[in-house]
């Protein structure tokens, strides 16, 4: 179909009106990015994270470290900041050193779960004794190292936002509290990071789009030396961008780090179609025909190749639909849409504009539209084919050695500038508080089970301590440790009691305490263990995650019933052994049957037999302490020995001794068990041995097969990030294979040849190998942006092959000389290929100016691919085409049956 000036004016007006419409909505698109959103909503790990995050407010946690000269002198200021934060209508809770839960002991010896505010007046910095406070906290594991740094100069605020607040504005309100207080603060959290990422992405777009336009315009100007050759490709891709972004908004899609590449990629790739149209238009003008005829001749000869070129590029991007990562398939869809619109503008809008304005060419071409440089270059390589192929082969092979070194990395922090608050906050928190990211172990008590169950709490403590032996773990907070610390206040021994009766007493003091709700949800019978990890690479966390899941699968009893311990019951002995094994392995010990036998022996012996095996001096001191506690005079050692051996002593002493044995029996049994266990080679610390020895007093056991259900799940942003890393590798393979298949099918159909279709894949395959080699060599990671490179290379790189082979077929049909056809093809279409590739190279190289490292890497790799792909096309194909037989080339170059019939009809007419 031919176009004329009248129809061209109508086309331009219609496209202009639609651009105004889409531009109105394009201006409204916002930015939203969160690693949790990268995983599909129906993914099992994502579902777990969402459930736990919703219950305990994990997404809304903001960690803020504040630096002082001496934190202990500034608790008045710390308290004031805590209260200001609590008053914000977006804040659900605030935990700081002044109100963090801790085990408190009053002067009367009463024990409770309280906080520092219940013991000190923090109305001002001078209203308390800071030296006394410092000495009290030196050995408080619930505060020191968690909310006050080891050097005593920094404090941590953990701020939980309300569930339904707009996180980014809430984060700004929290940030302003510290800013207004004029303190040296370092802030980190999803709300803070998302706001900062939004600002960076917006700045990126505002900065990079003008840069890419200027660079592409320079290429076009030096190529065409006239305004039309510069302005038309730019206007066409800008219109495509405006329509694409407008459609994104209408579909409810926001920009994220990955999809922010769409507008720039469309400019870089989309200009190619206009370039080929304009190049052919100028070539037709050089033949001496009119501008109007040149436009219609261009559409007739180049239109098919341009459409096929766009379709293969779209196919490459649409292959990203296989990706499980939401931003990746969104990038695939909307870049494909942008390219389709750029094609529409190139084949409709640009010809219409050419028809209206009919520009003249100032390009330096021969009378036949050839590039002298490319003509000479191609002539030399096809006459030295062996050398050419050898050089290419050596270069390709040298890069393959680095491919196995490629690693995936989706930790956003690693791609952000050191100047950002999120990176500065992250570094400060890692240095002073052991990290800023958590793995969460979620414990659900189901059916007849309850969070007060002793085995439930022991399991929380065991799994948490198992995690602590990994170097990546810095600190742990969980309800099991709170129970153990509270028990220590009562008994002097840190452990979780083996009785639900004792657990009920503990929880009477624990429930309702400030801060406990961040690790315990009584309504849901659910608790979490917060495991802080200190690493810049979540791949280290993956080892921990795998080990935790294996430990849980092998050692934890998932269904049980609690029964009173009967030492004569073999089933009770069996499960008791399993519980002890769970304990020993969690503390990096070596379990064997001797441990169980020792515990059973200690549990079975009469108290008198245990006493006879104890050190008499120690027992003597314990008894005198007992008498003193009951306001009685101490006895001498000789009287004590007489008492123990059944001799005659005063009645009140014998009576006290009976009470003493009753009250101290648990300690005596535990001491006996500990002494025996110490002689075994089980690789437990003194503290762990003391805790294990307390199990000798267990009154109940969790018998397998009951209706108490315990579900244990591992989650957290590091877990999701590692899942994304795995998905990146899988998605790379799937999308690349699909891109290959789609491009091959399209190309083979267009060229009417399976062999040509296979040959067409050679340059892009070699380009991908080079790119992967560069990734391994330079340490560029596989991430949500760079995972798209192979598909982009296949879809975009094949364009050069399409234009080369389409022109080669035409040239060979006309002169039947493969050498002349190869040279002529390179000298004509090769010029357009180079202009196209240079525009695409500079378009993608624009990402190097990005503040986001992920996009910088994306820019480096895509620009490299667009250098290598056309180079290989213009070297390998002239060589390959001249190596094929004339018989085969004649078959390849035949016009389709339809075209031949149309020609014959025109001739007859």
C-alpha cells in the first residue's frame, strides 16, 4: 500500500492526539521496589514470609543506630526520643535500651520481666546514676550488644510501623524525629530503603533519558548530517516511550529498579527501525528518484526486514515471561510493547513525516550508496577467511574460562551508592550491632498445643542456639531465651523447665511485657526467633538456612502429647533420649547413648545415694547456706558428717536436713549428672553442660504421635533474596532457550531455510559466550537486570543478521557473485547496521551513569553485546556466505512463490 501527503498528515495528527492522551497518564507513574515483591505471590516461601511479616510487622521495622560519646550518660535523651517516636500516629511500637524487656530482680529478691524505666528515672540526662546503670548492664545479655553497642557509644532503636500506614511517608516521619533531635543517626529499613530507591530511580530517569537522547542524536547527526535524520528517530522513540509508560499506569504497574530500564531500552533499541527506514530512504534518493517515490520504495524493500527485526527483538524480550521474578517479566512485557510501538512509529509515523517534509541527504555515500570503509574491510576479511575465523575463535575461547565464576546477587544494598542512607545505615548497624537483616524462625503451636508448652519453648531455644554456631549469626532474640533467663532468676540455672506446670508460672510474668509482642503472639499461639545476620552476601546465609531446615527435619518432634515422665516406660525413655540429642546437637556437641544412660542413672538414684557420691565439703557449705537463709546458726563440719552418716544430732537439725534434701534435690541430681557428663567426650561448654544437667529433673516428656502439633518455618528477607538468586539462574536458562527457539523459528520462516536459521544463531551465541565470560572476569553478578542480557542479545543481535542476510539475498539474486554480494551487502546494509549498533551501544551505555549498580552492570553488558554482535555479523557472515556453494546460495536467494507470481503479473500488465 502506497502513502501520499494527505494520508501522511492524517497519520501525524492522529498519533499526536494519542500521544497527548498517553502522556497525561505517563506523568502519573510512580516508583515502588521491594525484594519481597520479586517472588510470585503463590510461591510457598513468599506465603510464609507474608504470613509471618503480617503477624509480627516485619516489613514495617525501622532500625536506627544513634551514636554518642558515652551512651550511658544520655539515657534521658534516649528516653525522650523513644517517647517522641511512640507519639507518631504511624508508629505501632518502639523498643530502645530504656524499655527493652529484661529480667529484673528487686531489692526484696522478687523477679519479673521488666525494663530499665521501671528501675530508673530517665526524665533528664542528670536524673540517674550513669555509672550504676553501666555496671548493671555490663553482663545483661538482653540489652548489651543488642540495644547498646559493645563499646557503649551507640544505641539501637527498633521502630515498628502500624500495618496499614503508607510506609514511605511513615519512614520520613520517623527519620525527621532523629533529624530534628540533632543526633548522629544511621537509619535502615524497608520504608527508608524504598523511599530512597524511589528517589534514585526518579533521578535516574530524569538524568539518563536526556543523556541517551543526546548520545543517540550525536550518532544520528554524524551519520546523516541533517535534521530529519536526527529528529525523526528521536521523536518516534519518545512517542513510543510515552505510550508505553502511559499504558503501564493504566494497567496499575509501577516502576521498580528493573523496569526503570524500559524507557531507556526502548530509545536504545527502537531508534534502529527508524534508522533503517531513513537509511534506505536516503539510499533511494541517491538513485535519483523523487522523495515521494523514495518513501514508498523504502517501505516496499525495507519494511519486511524491519518488521522481522522488531519481531525477533520482541520475541527475545517476551522470552522473559518464563521468569518467575515479577520485575523481570514486567521488563519483558513493557519493553516488548515499547519496541512494538517504536516499530509502529518507524513504519507509519516516520514515513508520513518523510512524505510531508521530504528531506534531502547529506551523507557521505558513493553514487550507489556504499560505505568505502566497509567495502575495503569486507574485501580483506573474505580473502583471508582462515585468519579471520582463527582470530575470532581464539578470542571467544579465551572468555569461556571465566563463565563458571558467575555468581548471582540480588542484595539491593550491594548495588547502591555509599552515599545513600540505606548503605551508611547498613554499615553502621553491621559494625555496632552485628547486622541489619534477620532470618526469622516461625513456631506455630497448632491443635491442642500452646505457646506455653515446655517442648515448644525448648525447641525455640535449641534451634536458635543451633543457628548461633554459624559465623554469619551475630545475635538472637526469642521467647525461649526469655523463659530460660527468667528460670535462672528463680533457680540460678539458665534453662527451660521440663514441665508445663512450671511454664505456666513463667508466662504469668512474661505475658504483656513491653516488647514481647515482637517475638510472641499469644492469640495465634505463635512465636518467632529473630536471628540477626551480619553479611553483605546472602549466599552465606543460604548455608545457614539449609542447615536449619535439615536440623528441624531430623531432630524436631512435629506431633506429640505431653505425659508425666515414667522412668519405667520405654517410650518415655526413647523420646527423652531424642530430646537430649536435640539439645546436644543444637550446641555443637557429640551425642551418644552414654549421655542418655547417665541422665537416666542420675534420675533413678535415691537422694541418699546421690548425696553419698557428692563432695561433702560442697554439701556442707550448701546446708549451712540453707540454715542461714532460714535464720538458724551454722553447724560445724564434724556435726554435719555425723548428720550425713546417720549419727545422733539435734532434732531441729535433722528436720532442716530433710527439708534441705527435698528443696535441693533438683540441684543435687543436676550436680551429680553434670559431674558424670563432664567425664564424657561430648564437646559441650561448661554452660551447656550445666543446662543439660537440669534436664535430669524433667517431670514431663513429649511423646510422639499426639495431638500437639508444632510447625517450624524458616523465613526472612535473606531467605527470599536467596530464593530470587536461585530463580535468576533458572530464569536465565529458560528465557534464553525460549528466545533461541522463537528467534530461530521466525528467522527460518522468513528466510525459507532451516540452515540459514541455524547459521543466524552463530553470531549471537558467540556474543552471549563473550558476555558471560566478561561477567565472570569482572565479577558482574547475575541479577534481576543482568539476567535479561542473553534474551536481549538474542532478540536485538539477530537484527543485524536479518538486515545482512536480507540484503545479501537481494544482491546475490542480482549478480550471482557471492564475493561481490558479500562486499556490496557490508558496504550498504553494513553502514545502517553500524549506525544502528552505535545508537544502541550509546543508548545502553547510558546506564553507566546510573546511581544503581545493578543498572550500571546492565549497561556495561548490553553495550558490550551490541559491540560484539554487529562486529561478528560483519566478519563471520561475509566469510560464511563466501564459503557456501553457489547451488545452496541460489536456493537461499530465490524469491517466494507469491513474489514471483506478483512480478509476472506486473510484467504481463
